[in-house]
C-alpha cells in the first residue's frame, strides 16, 4: 500500500473538517444579526396586523340605489361661424 493515497485522503478529510468548522464559526458569529432580522420581521408583521385592524371597516357599505347612465357633456360655449377676411383662391 502506497503512502500517497493515504496522505491525499487525510488532506481531503482535513479540508472538509476545516470547511465545516469555518461554516460553524460564521453561522455562530452571524447569529445575533439573524435574530435581529427575525425580530424585525415579526415586528413588521405585527404592525401590518395592527394597521389592518385600525383601517378595517366593520359596517358594510350600502350599495348604490340606482345606476344612472353617464351624463353627456354639456358645451359651455357656442361656436361662431368662421368669417374669412379674403376668399381663398387657387394657386396659379
């Protein structure tokens, strides 16, 4: 049995353990930040529920009694006939 495959296996296993340790240290270091984000999320959800509660309408809105057709627009001015100063002539 050669020593090279055993040494390569130990190096790979050591690299895996080092990576796992680095992940664990990073997660542990960021745990307060994750807790703060989760607390903010819960606070935002509570605010949303409170705002929904204070803006909700308890009494039903009465429906419109009649549906009228839309009114036609009324002109506020009268158009006067256009008077031309000179009669138009065809170009020569």
